């Protein structure tokens, strides 16, 4: 399809830090306008300032992705103040790890709520604009933990669910020029990995070195490794690629 005359608008959830912040920077550098959505708008402001300093039109949106009304309000504000959100990256995530027999119902619900319900609500709200524009890109951040991982019954179920939802979105939205894909990162150095190191009771540097040793390319991933893959999926050149999960994990296939 022809390049748009006005820049496209991307919404990146969980973009105040970690992988999401790298995605926001990368999409901004690629010429998109970027809505930085996170739990509170203040947390996203440093990323928004950085984007604006780089000449990118950006907006900070505060919303819990699992809250239907908050999602509707945030997506409407994005459309009013930046433009129709035709690129959505479902990246917001949390972990509440525990072995199954110790996992509380609250731990299960919280993880399902953010990853799965959150991606559903965000996608349902944004697809209306994509269908109207007859163009859209949805990318959901899954994990190699979707294949199963100790202590992550909730998280692996949510991520596997995201991959299944992605395949259905590809079928339903393909006729409208909208693609849906997922990325399954391996171990990426962010606050989430610090939490994992704490859970297993290992000093962070030691944990990172041990993990890197087991990765075929012998290093941890960086947020920008994921951003590069997202940039590919949201580009015009990827219009024939949909319903896929790309593993970006340095050669690992499971956790
Ligand atoms: N770091 C890794 O090794 C790794 C590996 C595989 C997948 N992932 C996935 O990548 C994504 C980003 O992870 P990260 O490592 O950058 O984590 P992170 O903890 O550094 O950042 C997550 C961001 O999501 C936000 N967030 C959490 N709950 C939210 C909610 N309900 N509504 C809106 N925002 C919310 C947080 O405030 C935070 O800014 C997650 O989906 C995670 O599951 C991470």
C-alpha cells in the first residue's frame, strides 16, 4: 500500500520502561507518532519528553489495560490528540510467579487480567480505527514461557493465550488490511528479570551470567532486540505476514 500522507499513530502499552520504552523510541525513530501508555501518565512522561526532544509527536496516557473504561478513554484520547491508533503493541505485563500449589487465585487473576484481558480490551478498542482506515498492525509481546516454565502456570497460560488470540485476529482482521503477530522474547534485561533473580534468590549479576551461559548466542537479550522485530512487523513490507509468533531469544526455544 502507499505510504500515508500523515504519520501513523502507534499505541505501546507498558511503555514507561523496559521493552515498552525501547519500542516507543524505535517506532518514533521510524517516523510514527507514539502514545506511551502505562499505569500512570506521570511514569510515561520521561519517555514522552525524550520522544518530543527527538521531534516525535508523543502523548503519555495513564490506564490500567485490564480496566475497560480506562482503556476506552485512553484510546479515544489518543485518537483525538494524535490520530487514529492503527498500530498497537500489546506489551504491558507483570509476573506473579509461584509453583502451582502456592499460587493464589489473586496471582492467577492479576496475570490473566493484564496480559490477556488487557490485550483483548486494547485490541478491541483499537481495531475499530484500523478497520476504518483499512490498514492496521497489531503486535503482542508473548514469551518463550508460553511453552511452559516452572513457577509460571499463570504467565505461560496467558502468553499461550495471547498467541492463540493472535492467530484468530489474523483471520478476522486480515480482510481489512490488518495484520496481527506476536513476538516471543527470551531473557531480556529489564526490571522484570530483576524480579525473577530476586525470586530465585540469586544476585542479579550472577543470575544474568548464568542465564547468558545457557543461551546459544551467549548473551541476555536487550529491549532493542525486541524493538527491531516489532519495527519489522509494523512496517508496510510485512503486510503478507500475519498470525505468526516470532521467537527472539538468542536461540532458546523455551525457558
Ligand atoms: N524481560 C523479559 O525477559 C521478558 C521476556 C519475555 C517476555 N517479556 C514480556 O515483555 C513485556 C514487557 O516486559 P518488561 O520486561 O519490559 O517488563 P517491565 O516490568 O520492565 O515493564 C512492564 C511495564 O508494564 C507496565 N504495566 C504493568 N501492568 C500494567 C497495566 N495493568 N496497565 C498498563 N501498564 C502496565 C508497568 O508499569 C511497566 O512499565 C511483558 O509483556 C513481558 O511479559 C519480557
